C-alpha cells in the first residue's frame, strides 16, 4: 500500500468536464496497492527528475487516475523546480496550438515553447488521433527534448504499442521509456480508498462495513470499480441510511449491496447452511419444530438474514423454514433485531454471517 499526496484542486492541464463524469472528487492523493506498484516508482522519477526513464507513460481505462497523476505530479515537480520552464497541456490543446501555428505562420514560436521546457506533460494524448501534422510535430519535439535531457510525462488509454490513436513513429518514441499501466484498485487499496472517501464525504462508516463494501465491490464481479464508483457507493450508502433513518451498520451495508445487485443475493439454502455451521446445528433442527432456545435464536438469525439479504417475502421465508406462517417470521425477525441491541453474541453472529454470505 502506498499513497502519493497530490493537490487535485489546482489543475495544470485545463479541460472541460465530461457530462457523465459525475460530481467532482475531493480525493487529493493517489492510493495504490500491489496491482499498481510501478506507479510510485514512476512518480518519484517524475518529481525527482531522474534520468534514463523518459518518456514516462501512464495508461489505463477511464477514471483510473491518469489526469490526477499528470496534474498532481506536474505541480509537485514545479514546487521542486520553481524557476524551471514546464509545459502541461491536454492532447487536444496541443493539436489546436499546432493548427493555429500553421495558420498564423508561427511554427517557430510553437517549437520554442515546447522544445525549451524541462518538463512536458501531455494528458490524454489520444485526443490527437487523426491529427497527423500535430503528431508528426510531437515526434520531432520528443527527439529534441530527449537530446537536451528534458523530461516527458504522457497519459493514454492504451499502451503506446497497442494504441490505435498513434502513428508508428510516435508509438515508438513513447514506448522507449517507462510505460506504466494504471489498474483499478485491488482489495487493499479499495478498502483504503473507501475509508478516505468516507472521511472526505463526512459519512461515518464502521470498519466492518468498509470491509464488506471492499470485498463486495472490489474482489467480486467481472469488473473492478474505479474511484468515482467507490465514491458513489459511499454516497448511496449514506442516502440509504438517511432514508431508513438508521446508522450505517453491517446489516444496512449488506442490504445496500443486495439492492445494488440482485445477482449477489444468496439463496435460502446457503443461508441455512452457513447458519447451521455457525451454530453447530443440523438443517433438520433449524427448519424443524423444536423450540429449544439455542435453535430458536439461530432460526431467528437465519430468518432475519433471509429478509435482509434476499428479496424473499415473509411467506417465502416461512415456507422455507418449516412452513411457518408470515407472522411467525415477522416476530422472529423483530425479536432478533432486538437481541442485536442487547446480546453481543447474537450481534456478532449476525455480523459475521452477513459478511460470509455477502461475499460468497
């Protein structure tokens, strides 16, 4: 785990916000785990101006931190090199400047600007796709900067060798340095980001809920969430808490996740199996007629979990647990909810079983 402090509030590269980009994030740091171990080294190379690694290219899908790193590292570099010239632009802006220079016969001014800098940062170079003149000019510019020992930082959606937006000559120049993939956060980084986002959004989320959110959002499913998606999860969980007039807890978090993705809801047989294993009971005992206290309490836990983690009705839950009527299920759920407030053992059972069942 590592964190790179970045000031995301002062963008060096100015760009319009995409319509689908959601509310702005206040996360002013890049938090990474083992999946992004190269990012920390690359960041140090940029800020310290280490020779031998240029150009440095960050590439990855949308919302993996490319622009945050490009802007933040440019600012950090400038803080260490206040008197040194730096140019930081978006790919589309570079293409526009090139077009204007051609039209106004001011190419020499453009070349002086870009070839006399000690650090060149181009965010989202994919925006130059199809701009052959601008891309050819950038090839010559990169050669000139390499010759004088200047540093270059570029961001792309794909690696230079795989990008369809770049001509072969430009891809060759960019792939000659340090190419760093930016991956969505893994489990450890996801948990750390969720904790930080909860603090920034002033949403009180207990550690066990963070753990459940992390495991459910990060380690399961075919695609891992980006930081904006993790931020959305924090805000939506808070909204559910306000709607239910209930503080965020493990059970509320489990209900939230169930609402987010019905496919993650455990079947009743899985709930029965896990509860029996936890309380050391047989399925026939849990679903049978016995009124022994330890069985009744375990059955109440199972019924509550069935209501919280699935979309089954009271009638369906009652039918599964020995053809009991809906009023019996409702009473058992209310009794268990009351015990959660007074009995630490029941509270621990519900929390641990919720975590197990939500990450199956």
